[in-house]
């Protein structure tokens, strides 16, 4: 079993623990009514998109998501939350340094022996969800679960769905597809973006991600036999039939969208295996992006 397989199968236990610990970390996390920005890089940026949509959609305060390198310094926030598995990512550390003494910051990380511990004002350490794999799985979803629980939006049913996602076979013919499109709505747009990234990282697959309604405005033209369109969450009315009419494979999201992401992670590993690739050794990638400065 690869590191990524071992880590992705542990997610139900990680989510249960994170949800139970959310109250312990409440003081470090955004309070209702605060204007908040959530930042990250790569997978963490897509988790930030999901959390921002969940928080604002539940009426708990205006919330934006940014890639750490693209943070708008001219805007004012009550708190900035940074998601960083490694605690060493250059863009995140530079942003936290710039905000020090100006805006309260909180970091969620997996490694307590890294520079982020002093760069942020508050730190939540999820070391039980740390990973050996370059490709993120359980840390990202565990951080999202902690924040989802903090917002009062996590239920035990999510963990049940996660176990179902690990046990249920993938749809027949899916691994053999040559192109994959992931769709989301609201908070699941971030999950769709992450699903596409996971497939690219682990299996070098041709993938795309869109808000579900935007898929009709051009991208559906690439869908045909040998391609798959996977919906994370509830699909717009009529979209499934439109995809099937193209000859493409439609994959409905039948579980909680976060549990559906586990199914995508499994698909990424399966496609990598079918193509003779090692998902623990993704091409051109390292566990953390640390940029040299002149």
C-alpha cells in the first residue's frame, strides 16, 4: 500500500477526532460576525474556497478565500486564517509576516516544529492528520472538517459517508476514462477544484473543474465517449441527461460532498496504478514549496 492510500483510508477517524476537538480550538478560530480571509496554496487554497463559502453561506460573516500569494493587502479583515500542512510554505510565511501586528492571524498546520508556529498569532496543530505523502489527502479534509464543525455544519453522517466512500467500488469504466471533469456548486466548487488537482498530481490525468452551471457554457463541448463528468453535491436539473446525451460517463454525487472527495482520491490512485505511475512520487512536486530568495 502506498503512503497516499494508507493516509486516505484513515480519514473517517481523523474527521471524528477533528470534530471533537473543534470546541477546544474555538478561541483561535473566527468568531461569528468577523470579516475573515482564508488563505492557502494548492490544495489548501481549494479548502479555503470551500470554508469561505460555507461560513458566509451560513450567515456567520463575510469571508473571502485567496491564494496566499494573491492576498489583497489593501483590504481590512478582522482575522486571516492560513491553511498550511507543512508550516514552511514560502508564500504563507511571507503573508503572515506582513500581517504581524496589523491583523490577527490563525494558522492550521500538521507540523508543530516549523516556522508557522511563531509566524501566526494563534496556531491549531492537527499533527494526527500529518502525512508522509507529497499528495495531500487527510490533512486537507481534516482541516476542513475542523472548520466545518466550528461553524456547526458537521454531523456524524459525514463520517458514515466517508466509510461508505472507502468501501464502495468505483463506477465501472471510470478508471479507463481519458478525461475527467469535476463540478461543484457553492462550497463544493472548492472541492471540485481540489478533485481536479488530485487527479493531475497523482495520475497525470487530463482534468478540469467548474461551477456546475458554468459547465454548460462551453466546457461541455469536450464531453464524449471516454470522458467522465463527476458532480460533487446536487446537480442542476437536467444536467445529468445532457452529459449522458454526449456519450460521456455521468458520476452523480450520492454522498456528502467531502466524502465524495475520498472517492476521487481513490480514483486518482487507481488511475495512477493503471498507468504504471507511483502516486507517492508525483512528477515535479515536493511536499512543501519553499522558494529561494535572492
